[in-house]
C-alpha cells in the first residue's frame, strides 16, 4: 500500500515549491489508491512562526489536497505532530545507545570551534567523527546525543535524480537529539517515516546531500529505507535563479484571494517540472491523478512563469458553468452591484466570463453596468488610433453612431450589423470606431464584446451614455 506524506515545518507561509512537494506526494498516493499523510515537523522551536500550522492546513484544504491522516484528522499512526512524539524519539535513541551507535556529545561550543579551526589550518574537512571521545559518559539528556556513524560508500536510486552514489568521506556523526530534548529533523523523520509506514519520501533538494547519512542511520536502526524522490528546484521567470518572494511568488492563499482557481493552481504547479510526455499543458485534477508518475518529473529546475499561470486561469474560468462561476465570484462583485437585479447580474457575468483572467478582474470589467461611468477623454486621447483624430471628429462619429443605433433592434446581432454598416458609411477602421463607442459607453480600459455589452445595457442606457459622452466632449 502506497503511503506518502507531506512533512512541513510550521516556519512560515507555504510557498510554491512547498505546495508542489505536497501536490506530488498527494498525486502519488491518489494515483496508487494509497494514503496521504500530513505530519507537522515542529521540533525547531526557534524557527516556529505563530499561526503557520493553521496556514499550512488552510492552504492544503484550499487546493483540495485532502489528507487521510494528520494532526487535525487523526489516524492510526499518530500523533502527527512531532512535538507530541518526544517519548517515541527517546525510545529510539535508547535503542541506538544500547547498540553502541549513539553517544553523549561531551564538547562545549568553544571546543568544537577549536576543532573546526584546527581542521581548517590543516586544510582538512572538519568531521565530528574524528573527535569521538574514547569513553562516553551515560547520556543525561542535557547534552546533544550524537550518532556514531559507520563511514562507507553508498549507491542508491532516486526516482527523479536517478542512480546516485557517495563516498565514506560524507558520512559523519550528526546530532540525533539536541540539548533542548528535541530530536533533529535528520533523526525524527527517519523514525516517523518508518513508524508511519511511509513508502515514498518526496521532498526538496536541500536534503539530497544528507542522504548518505540517512542511509547509514537506517542501517544502524535495522530498518528498510523508503523510495526516495527529490524534487527539482523551482526557478524564477528567467530560469536563472531559485524562485523567491522577490520574484513575486506569493503564498498560495494570496493567489486564491486574487481569484486564481484552485484547479488552475493545481494544474500549473503540477506542470512545474512534470509533463505527461505530450504537448498537453492544462490538466484537470482527475487527469493528473490518472497520469502522474514520479519518473516523468524532470531533474532540472522548473521555470515559474506567472504569465502562463494567468493565461491558464483564464482557460479554467471559461470552462466553468455559469452557475459554478456565479458561486465563486460572490465576493468579487463591485459594491455598486449589491442592489442590482439577479438576472441582470447573471447576464453581465456570462459576458465577463470570456474576458476574465482572475476573478478579481470582475469589477474592472463590469462596474459600468451598475453605475454611470465618468467620462474621461484622456483615455481617448491616449489611444493610439483615436488620439490622431480631432475632438470634432470624435463627436461627429459618436453622433452618427447614436443616430444609427436609435433605429436598431437591441440584440447583439442587429447591433453588430448596424455597427458594420457604420464602418462602411464612415470609412473608419474597426479599431478606431468601435474603440471610440466602447469608451463612450464604458469609460473602462477594457470590457467584454461591444454588441453584447450594449444589448445588456439596453437601448435607453446605451443612447444616454453616448449622449453624455458627446455633451462632455463639447
Ligand atoms: N520538515 C522538512 C521541511 O519542511 C520536511 C522535509 C521532508 O519532507 O522530509 O523542509
């Protein structure tokens, strides 16, 4: 039975790389009809950030990455918060002490510093194991407990990185339990993965160099190691350095707040370093579950392209049913829409659906349906085509449009044909004439299709707006 886990430390917000690790572990579990576990690794009390555990679970829930076992849902292999498992680590530490594979670290920080400096002066790498004390005092829990390593070479397989190997020089006596009584990550995760029956350890790159030491510890504990899969780094837009907050990468909950859909984020994040071997770029959750496999995760860094994310979100928004979209935009309407008629709002939404990239675009795309826009001729003067024409020309064209529309049936098709006749009559280009009318009606930088917009506004409003535009431009 496949069992994967996401094991975040509650030390801050969940960034894109973290979510991708969670997503891949979740996909492996769901693909295999296995289980996905959330384990909170809160043994570094100095780095803990208040509220981040809640933030982690909120982020997973927002994306629908449900876990079968975890701190807030329970399970048979709990507790799922490492700070609640200290007795378990003590018991496993004792096993190592009993078998002669762990010892009390006798040195003060100053002494260790001296060893380090000496190694540097000798141009030797510093290794704790070169300073193992001959006789060890029983461990009283007040000093660190160190692993007594057994330096050797290793070869192992990583599902993503392939076959890897290391020499004995990288094996050292690392700390198992710190002097504050908390285990290190290096020790705790091995005990936990074993006791929780984790079959696949899927995690970030920062741990790959420690793997030989972990293999050494698995051996000392007499336990089998799980399958390893190391995620490639997520790179910035240019692909030349690791993605950081400065590149604009936000917390996933911030993306949701702006109106990125969870399904977009899932599809986008899944394709940061994974593809199905075809040209397909957008995947539904079910497609991902069916198709995902670790052996198609790339080794090299994956580029975080926010423009692609935006594009993809538009794709997902257009695929939603109107009812579904309606439910999701509840908080995104402009305030002026509060008192508007339900059916009218649905029509407006259906129209805006074609142009929205994020749900937060809704106000900019629709305010003029609910409140009279203020004429702003600067927009027209700044327009590349319209800026070339005189004001008198603008007004003359608007006047013609108004006259033509007065005798038009107010449905999109008839409006379109009136507008086409007007093009012929005036000899203007669509980019000029239609933009002008669009500005006169919406005074917005962008808006949905013009004939449909007019149809929804209705004849009376449309003509009134064109008239106000003319009046304000005189
Ligand atoms: N607590 C580690 C971290 O947040 C987890 C690494 C792992 O997945 O084993 O980086």
